[in-house]
C-alpha cells in the first residue's frame, strides 16, 4: 500500500467515525424523543444497546483506531449517559456501563 493509499484510507476512516457518531446521536435522540422520561432506564439502555451502539460500532474493526479515535467514541457514549442519568460524574457513568454490560 502506497503512501497515497494510506492517507486515503486514513481519511476514509476519519469520515466513517464522524458518520458513526452522527448515527449514534440521531438514533439516541429518536429513542429519547419517543420514550423520553416515561420509560424506565433499563428499557432505554436496552434500546440504546440494540440500536445506537450498533450504529456507532459498525465497521470499526476495518479501520485502525488511534487513542484519539477511541477517546472520541468514548466521549459520545459517556456524554449520552451523563445526559440520561443527569450527572456529570464519570464514575456513575462507568458504573452503569459496567452494570448493564453495554460494552463488552
């Protein structure tokens, strides 16, 4: 693979990350817009796991992930949970991610 091909692949992956984050937010906002505060958190989390995380993670194994890419994707998930649980405490978010086994 030539240098030009590597640059093209890198830019394609960066574009994919942006699309994946946008798809996650779009799906998450659609779920929250439909069920809002009326559904229990476990139902919302299961919907997020089945719909939104798939959109975020789809195709990532084909792209090389750098530490900054992983941090960017983590930020998307963490910020969503901070909004859902109305907290700014990352320990609360990490606890619920572990309890619900959202990311294995």
